[in-house]
C-alpha cells in the first residue's frame, strides 16, 4: 500500500472512485490518499440511508482520506474502515486531555455526543473504497450535531498529518502476516 499526500482539495463525493490515486498521483494498487479541504456532498452521496433521507454532508474544513484496496469485498472494506477509525481514535487520544471523551459509534468518531467524522465504505467494479472525513472546522450548514478538531485540540496536524503513513504500516503488516503462516 502507498500513502499519497494531495495537500489541499475540496471534497464533493466525486473523488470516491476507482483509480482516484492514479488520476492524482499516478499510483496504482492499494493506496490511501489524504488531503485537507471543505466537504459539500449532496449529488454524490454513496450512503443509501442518507440518500433516501435527502441528507447531505457539509463541513468548512476536514482531513479527508480515500482508501482503495483492489479486489476487496464489502465486508473487508467495512473492517478496514473501522480499523482506520479506531487507529484515528488511538492517535487522537494521545494528543487530547484525559477529560476529552472520545468513542467510536459504528464508523463514526464521537466526542461526547457530537460527531467528529463522516465515513463510508463501498465497492467499485475493481476495488473497495473508503472515504473518511475528520472535521477540523464544522462551519455553518452542517446537518448534524458535529464538532471540529479546532474545538478541543491544537495538535491535530501532528495527529492526522501522519495517519496515512500509520495506516500503510498496519495494512502492510497485516498483509505480511497472512503470508507467513503454514497451511494445515
């Protein structure tokens, strides 16, 4: 797996597709792209529940992560998604005060009763795809009770700036572990 830092880019959902990393950085195969920018997703909603409810995603600024894993199943992608979310929580807890209550609710990072993240796992014809967005600054027009990193920590650049590399290490270690066992 390769980590690709795309610096700044706004997210509207159209980026969640096969070969996004190739379009942006000529990287093929298993990848995780990260970038910072706003989120305004209405037309390209992937979550059927949100779509049926005529919901949308909006945030002034987020950390965005797009993960692509070739030939994965939807179950595998949901497991990778939840692992990534749990890893984000682990790193965030290292940077926050002990009185900050950080939990995982399904595929969401919660700070108390407020959502810090959005996330979806899906499939393309060729690969599994995940988008995770971590609020930095929620701004106006967010449809849910949300919170941004700016509201409770100033160290998020350290925490999320290296999350793609941390995930690559874990992904590669897991893949290596699957090859070093003896068939019984």
